[in-house]
C-alpha cells in the first residue's frame, strides 16, 4: 500500500519530514527514529524525507552530498529498519530511474516542475510522484504537471505548496492555492512549512530563512485543509550542511505535531 492509499484510509494529515540532505547514516537513523515515535503516537502516516544529493546550489563550493548510491542505501536502510516509506528529490530522468530502486516517493523540485522529460521518467518508474509547485506558477497551472504524470500511466501523484516568489529574496504563501490545487489537480496537496520560509539569493550565496515562523505556516496549512505537511528537520542546525537556516530543530517537532493534531481534529469536527 503506497502513501496515497494510506492517507485515503486516515482522517489525519500525513507527514513528510527529515533532513534537507543525507549527511550520514547515524543522523538519518536518529531523525527517523524520533519522528517515527511521534507519528506512531498520534496516528500520523509518515514518510521519511532526505535528498540523496543537492543539485540546486547557489555556490560551486556548497555541499552536494556524500555520494549518490551511498545516500540512497541509507534511505533504503531507514525504510527497512523503521518500516516507513521514504522520499527523495530527483533532478534528471537518470536520477529518477536510479532512485526508484531505493525509495517509495520521487519528489520533483519546484524549479523543475515543468520539465516534461523528468516528470514522465518519474511517472514511468511506478513510484508515487510528489511535484512541488514552482515559485513562479499559479496554483491552477499545477494541473498540467499532474496531467503529465497521469498521462504517463501513473495515478499516484501529489503536489506541494512551497511559496511564491515575492521580490528578489522572499516568498509568500497564498493559502487559497491549497484549495485551488485540490480542486484542479484532484490529488493530495501538501504544505511545505520550511521551504516556504526560505530567503533565497542572499548576497553571501547561502540561502536564509525564518524558522521562527514554521509553526505559523504549518498551523495555517492544516487549518485550511492541507492533506499533508512537509517539514525539514535537523538535530544540529548550526552544523547542518544544507538549509540549516530554515529547518525545524528536531526537539521542537513533538510540540508542533501535538498542536497540529489538535487543529486537524478541530477542523474535522467543524
């Protein structure tokens, strides 16, 4: 049973969470164990997230990964040890074919959401495909990305809201887009509570963020009816090798999820 089928049987939102990038086995297992314990407690369907490599970096000297196969093998170990599905980003058709051997969900980065060859290749693997909405696209336009996946004989697709470009170095979330994409795309819609708070294109070449507002974005997303929640998290933000400026500190995950479960229950009963 894939994650799409699981969430149809659940009244709770589902969660995609983990580090921005796989830095090593120990950190991945530690994060997966902690979040698994929390999601099991509240009955939240959980997908562990970790990029096996980072292809979209501002600077040439930015960390990109520990090695493709090595990182994918760590994702596969998380999958096996905790009996949970895993998701990773893919940036090319070749990435999609390789990663599909190790993971359950292939994620299309926002900047690449219109790349037909990538969408088709991901779809043809038979894995669930999560398409992130481009910072430059309207919610209505996402139906065309979804149609590319479905027309490639894969009905297992979902989309993720991650903010819209606002000026040069900021993003905003239009919560109307969650309902619009649910209606236009006819698939689960996820709110990305961490990338929505990125401050890209900083003069230093390192992306900034506003992690203090993660709870605000997550609460609002669940309140308006998002099917899923995406959160990047790390136990040591100052030393994270990617996106440390906008991830959630791991020890804050418990308190946040508890609040979100209450909001979901309130919305369901209203």
